[in-house]
């Protein structure tokens, strides 16, 4: 039971880190993309987290990605 909680915490941390990495990548490449938000980039953390962790981390990654893309618009 304790290991399952730790595994779940790691999966949610991965969602935060991958989404944060995509936001950083977007900020660094803003000049190349013309200031547009590249939405396919924000699908990456959702796919990764859903494949690794299932529904919960996948939905959490969706929440983070949509919040970040909405903030960057």
C-alpha cells in the first residue's frame, strides 16, 4: 500500500515535470514559433502520463496543459 502511494506521487510529479518542460520549451522557442502556442507540444505530457500512470495522472496532465496553454495565450 505504501509503495502504491509512492508510485502514484511519482507519476503526478512526472506530469508536473513534463508539462513544465513543455512550457519551458515553448518559452525558449517563442521567437521561432512567432509567439503562437504550439498545441501539439502540450499533447506530449498528456500522452506520456496517460501511458505511464493511467487515468488519474493523464487527467492531471490535461488540467496542467490546458491551464498552461491558456495562460500562454
